[in-house]
């Protein structure tokens, strides 16, 4: 099928590459001239395992191309995917300006029937808005062309986006148009692998599903984070509690890991946006308000443990940080817990040596770097001269770190583990003073 993807960011590129990979003819559009020039030159600035190779292979095979030409893009695909950003607006609601301008562009440039597929995370009712804009723009041109708007949210995890797209656990298609639904069923048929992954629903339910999924996951995490704090006080081990409750299939084992708070481009933004949607409709989403507040508090948990151990004044103290990205396998620093920790340490007068396998460059861009903050290109070297190691992101390479080597490298053998990746007994046996989340 001929597919246009409007927006060549994270979601757009993954969508474009995966759809090209199964044999579609994909044209990716972006208004950012530099980004498209770089993509044409084979440079992909997004850190996502497998994405660069997949783009390269499909560009070479002639199935994937890039353009800044809106007219060309709208004319190319019978399917027009909208995969532009919906950043957090001032009041917490999703800013729809890019989605709506994509809709306008489609209305202005289309000369044949089109199916507009919205992948961006948008408030309930946006498909109807997009539809209205296209209709108005067409009638402004004196045209009455056939089109349908479908809501098709993505459920891609950063660091596993290709896998999530290629082996989805569900494909949500929200549509009021049977012909459009049939076309999308055909488009997604190769991803079904003998199991029915397709969920057909109305567009409003599809839009709400995306927010509900992220809000539910964020809720589980915040709930476990609060229980972890309680476990510390009552002398329980949250890891045992997690196993105990996860065995109940109604609860399940996933997303029950307490830590130093969730971050990223989705959870914080989507939780806020859903709260906003609730408020707009006079339905106070009290649970989600608490989820958000609990997460803000949880981002300070490492700072609290450090100040309890070292006192408020950290002048003359040096800390090693392992992990800066909001989670492993990404260089994404958005809403990362490391940012809260770094701000705290620097304000208290400490110095820092930070190591992250992928996010150092991005961190340099988003943190106003002073002499007090240095980056190391090696995990063990970052420990030299440090009074403690603070682990913020659970990259795989940290899991098998030699605890004896950590003890001997550190100036004082103290570890604050914000993701519970080490075994407390082994840490103690290695001579470490070990602080973690919700475990004795
Ligand atoms: C999330 C959703 O999982 C995905 O379906 C959606 O499309 C986009 O948002 P992502 O933001 O890439 O994906 O990250 P995810 O792996 O879900 O982790 C989010 C945050 O929660 C991370 O900061 C992670 O460290 C934290 N987390 C996750 C926990 O603290 N505990 C857990 O048990 C799981």
C-alpha cells in the first residue's frame, strides 16, 4: 500500500520503517529541513535499537523515502498517518497544534480519497476535530472528496519500539468507517501471526484506550513506590510483597517494580493530560492526581536517602551516578529522575561524575553543566574518588557489576540503588553500605 507518515520523529520513523519493512511504499514527511536532510543522508539521531538498520535497508530497497514537500506527501499515500508530537500545553492538556495543522495540510492538498490514521496521542474527540477540519478545508476548495479518519494509537516502548510494532500485543483501530477499517485490517494483517491482535472500536474509545493504558501503568508504579516506602518503615521487603501479589493473575507480574520514579515522554504527560480531560468534563480523576503527586515525591527519594546519610551540606562530597536516561536502552532524558537528583546534589554543593551508556550527550544538552558535573565514559572510572555510587537507571551492564570492585574503587563504599538491581546480601558481603528502595 502507499503510505504517507506525517512527522518523522520517534513514532513516525518507527511506524514508517516497520510498514516499509513488510513491503509498503512509505513516504515520510517532516517540516524540519535539517532532519529530513540528515535522514536522506542515512543519519538517524534517535537512539532506538534496530531502527537505523531497518531504515537503511528499506531506503536501499526503495520502500522508504523522505520529503519536506507537503503536497508530494499528501498526494503519495492513500493512507496518511499523522505521527506528530502532542506536547504538554500550559494547562497540562495535550497541545494539538501540530495534529490540527497536519489535518489542514491534508485537506488543502488532497485530490483523491484518503484515509487519515491518527497515531499521535490525543484527547478524546480529536478524530472528530480532524475530520471537521478536513471537511471545512475541502469545502473551502469547493471539493467534496471521500475521506475517513481513524484513530490508531501506538503502544511502543522506547528501547523496544521495533519489537513492539512488529510483534504487537494489540492493534487498536478506532473507526466509524467500515471501508477504512477494512483497509487497515489488510495493512496490519502481516503483524497478526495467527493470533487476532486487532481490536476494532469507535474512535473515541481508541483515543481513550491510549491514555487509560499509560495511566494504569503509571498508577501501578506509583502504588508500588508508596508501598515500598511503607515497607521500609515496617520492616517488610517490597520485593517479597511484589512476588506475593504478582502471582495473582488478576494483578500480574509486570510493572510492579518500585524505583526512584517514572519518567519519559509518555507517562508524565499522559497522566496530566487525562487529569485535564477529566477536569474539563467535571469528572475529577482523584486517583491520577495522587499518582502524579506520588511520582513527584518518589523522584526525590534518592536525595532524601543521601541527605539522611551525609547531611544537608554536601560541599566536598563527590558522587558517582550510574544511569541518566529515564530508563535503559534509550538516550531519552525527558522527565528523568536523574535530573532531580543532579539538581539536588549540585545545589547541596556536591560534585558529580556521571556515566550512562547512551545518554551522556543528551544530558550535556539538557543540563546546564558546571565544573561540578563531569561525565565519564566508563562505569568503573566514574567511581574514582566518589564518596558514594548512586544508581538511577538499570542498564543491563550494571546488573553484573563486580561488587568487590565497586567497594575498592569508591572512597567510601556506599551505594544508593534507585532500581533495586543488586542483591542486598551480596552487597553487604562485598563490604558495601547498601541503600535501596523498600528492601531491608
Ligand atoms: C510507555 C508505555 O509503556 C508505552 O506502552 C507507551 O506507548 C509509551 O509510554 P516508555 O515511556 O517508553 O513507554 O517507558 P516504559 O518502559 O513504560 O517505562 C516508563 C517509566 O516507568 C520508566 O521511567 C521506568 O523506569 C518506570 N518503571 C517501569 C518503573 O519505575 N517500574 C516498573 O515496574 C516499570
